[in-house]
C-alpha cells in the first residue's frame, strides 16, 4: 500500500472515533441551549447567533489528511472570474491542488491582473470558449492527465455534458451531486443528495444517488454510513411516491442492491436527525436520529433543504459531483474559502481512495 494512503487510513481512525463524531462538550452545550430556551433565559435571536458561530470544525481533519498527499492535478474548467482564479491560487498555496487552468488564456490573465493574482507557476491550457474548455478538461481527465475536474464560471450542465460524452469517464451509475455539510448543532458531517443534478429521480436513479454518497463517506473512513430516505411522513402511503421509493430502497439495501450502508425510510426530516423526535413517534430505526446521509425525494426538496441549513442553521456546504471516473468539484461564488478548501480536500481523498482500490 502506498505510504501516503497508509498515513490517511491510520489517521481516519482518529477522525471517525466516537469522540470526534460527537464530543461530550458539544452535546452538553446543545442540551444547555435547549434548557435555557425552554426556561425563558435565552432569546431565539441569541440561540441563532450562538449556534451559527459554534462550528464543530469537522472539515479540518479531512483537510489535514488531504494535505498529507501530494497536490492533485486538477483541471479548472473555464476559470473566467476573479473568484474562480482566486480559489485555484489559494488551493495551490495550501498544497491541495496542482491546478491546470483550461480556458481563454488572454481573458484569464487579464482577470488575474485586475484581481492582483499571480499565475506565473500555474499551467494554462488555452481554448477559445467555455464549451471548448469543458471538452478539453474532460479529455484531460480521460487521458489521465488530471485526477479531478473543478467547475469554473460555466454552467454545471455544460461541464457534465462534456464528461458524459466520453465513454471512458462514465461509469455504470448515474452522476449525482452531494452537499457535505458541517452543521453547528449536528454531531457529524451530514450529506444531502441530490440537490443540483437529478430533477425528479426514479427508483433506479435514487439507488445510484444513494450508492454514490455511501461510497464517498466510506472513502472518508465511515465504515457503514446511515442513510435516511426522506419523505413528508414516516409511514408508507400508496399515494405518495416518495414513501414507496423509500420502502423499496430499504429493502434493496437489505438484499445487497445497495452496498456498505444501513438504509431506512421513509423517514421525515425530524425523525432522521433527532432521536428525540423518533422516540416521540415510537419509531424504531437503526438510522433515526443519527443519519449520515439524507436522500431527498427530488432536486427541489434537496435544494431547499440544503439552503435552509446554510442560511438558517449556519451550515457550511462542500459540493461534489460523483458517479464519474473522476471527482468533480462544484463550488459557488458565495462559498467562503473553508468551503472551497473542504470541497477540494474531499475530492482529493476520494481520488486517493479510488487509486488504492483494486
């Protein structure tokens, strides 16, 4: 086994230990907030401010692990904005990525000059426009010249279409998006999928979406992720397709059609993330109250859920596209540096785990 991967695997045991996943201090603090609020000693605005600032720093351990591996050559596709170029420069400075800028060189250099960014030691592959950049970036990945792709200032669909056009980059699974979220008052990283690509997935597509997310968490050292298949209710209702799909996915996992995870559903959001809510409804489940992955019914539900967690719960959301031969880093202009860094670190660890598998 490569030395770098050995170091990652030995450190993962620390990251995934019970003490890291849910520290007594965090649990006590959450309980204290609830009691103070119930007794009228703390206002709702104070709760919002305190919890928003109380990040658990779960990205940091993975960023540290990723920094132990040599910088990953990554095609940054059409980096024609100051934000995208700044991300590439910052991620290179942190030793996470070795960016290869794919886009119109004159425009890229003009944007860098205006933003005060130095690109002297960063490779540029010149192409004329975003469509050509997507095609060239995908080709570089197909040829093994880069180990990952990073979306620049072009539409996600444009990049993914170029990836899908190359048979050697496709897998047997449907591609899907994940938000890997660090939420101040939740005791572990939480994956929300799919909130950006698959609009109204059917059962087979949900199976792929689920397996993509499970494989990501397993590559990060979480041995058997718990998947909550969300619906509006926690009972099967023949008039609600989401509950039927959830029940089917639960059985599929039990029959080995979804590997390496504990899957249960339908579960409503409160049952999935709160053991107290599950007990109140007499729900007996190996997932309720401790979900690692929330599998949503459709894109609209996932997108709204993720953005509510970001803006109302102070969550950070690292974004990746899974299901291709290489990870695809998807960041937003509004993302802070720590989120862009986390997205790159997670992609790097996933690529390292894949290269180590037979």
